[in-house]
């Protein structure tokens, strides 16, 4: 399976959204903070992630984000492949504290 979230035969930046699932909000600071629950669902799925300030993200079953992890620019919606029921996301600020919103695909 491709790592590209848009690999469905449609143009690469279009991801169909029929409805939105559970949203987890997590405040992050200079200390890494992970969402409280693994993302729902079974198998591989997509989550939508939005951070209110520049932040770094790491995924895994017990992740701890560090300042060298992938940067998410403030107020930029990104899509991340995750393993439902297993993966969590961890965030750490780049310079300013903020909130991360992780929305599951139902």
C-alpha cells in the first residue's frame, strides 16, 4: 500500500470526506504530549491533524515527540496514515505552546 494519503485514483490532493469521526484535542508545550487514546478503527486509516502553532509530531504505540521530528506548520491541515487501535500521536512545540486536534476518519 502506498504511503500517499491521496492514492485512490483521484487527483493527489483530494481525499473524500463523507463524515468526521472522534476528535482528540491535546495541549502541547516544550514537553512532549501524546493523545490520550490510540486512534479508533481497525487496520490502516487516515487521521486529520491540525496544530494551532508550529509543532513536531511522532506516531507509534507509545510515541514521544522531539524537536527533530516532522514539523507541522501552524493552522495547516495534514493527513497521516495510522494503524487503528494501535497508533497514538505525540506533539511538542516548535517555539510556542499550542493545541493539536486529531480527527479520525469514521
